[in-house]
């Protein structure tokens, strides 16, 4: 697994598609609504939105992330870093931010490589 993270609109998907020489048909796009397991594609895009769907459904995020890792060993996972900025006052959005941070730590621990994208520039973290 490769974890690619960074702020919104920093070029994460463009980087992944180019680096792994893949097309849009290889991308699973999380939408913030579907609580189903993201799988079956080479790139899982915006996994933070899947985490939001889990939080909204009051599901155990940590358990679902562990299950995700078990069936997605050879994928690139793209996650927006939502940990910066103002802490949301909304309870659900605050929990989403916290759960996304915890999930990123677990994903990073299980990844062979972790890359941060900022202004379209990739920096290898792990």
C-alpha cells in the first residue's frame, strides 16, 4: 500500500495516475455517502470521504479501516489532510476530523510508502 496525502486540490490524484501509469478507470472515488468497502480498483481516492460516511452512519471507523487494509494491500490510497485549520464546532465534523487523523496514522503504519503532496510537489515521508 502507498498512502498519498495532502491538502485539497494539491495534485494528489494527478500524481498517482502519472506515477503508477493508470487511467481514471482505475480509480475508486469515495463520495461521503457510501459506507461500502472501497475496493476493486488500483487507487482509492479521497478515503476521508468514506470515513465521513462511516462517522455519519455511527459505524466503528477503526474496525472498518483494519478491514480495508486487509483487502487492499496493493493499492494507492489518497487522503485529504483535514487536520489543519479551525476545529469544527459541529460534533459530526469534529469526529470526522479526529477519525480521519487516526485512520491516516494506521494507514501510514501499514503502508510501504507514504507521500505528501503540497503545491503539486511530492515529498516522500516514509
